[in-house]
């Protein structure tokens, strides 16, 4: 998994898989889901990220049930 924030385009992208994207869907305005040929989510794009995410340049990673 990779997370990329592009300051120029103000886009936050979360890549879940390296599978080729065969379909994209903007289900909600500014939120784009990319799918592979089997219908699995490959990535998520958040447009105008600085307005939608508190700190798009900061990321925390946590395993559920593990001490912080």
C-alpha cells in the first residue's frame, strides 16, 4: 500500500494494489474509486484533499489491537 499527496494538484491517492485500473467511478463528488477487472478496489483518490483531510501531508499507521 502506498499513499501519495500531490501538492500541485491537491490530490491524495491511496494505492491498495498494483493491479491495472480498468474502471473508475466518482461515487461522491471529489472521491474517485479505481477498480481492477474483477471489480476489486485498486486505489482511492481524494480531490481537493487540503479541504477534505485535516493534514494531507501527515499519516499515521496503526495495527488494530496493538499498543500505540
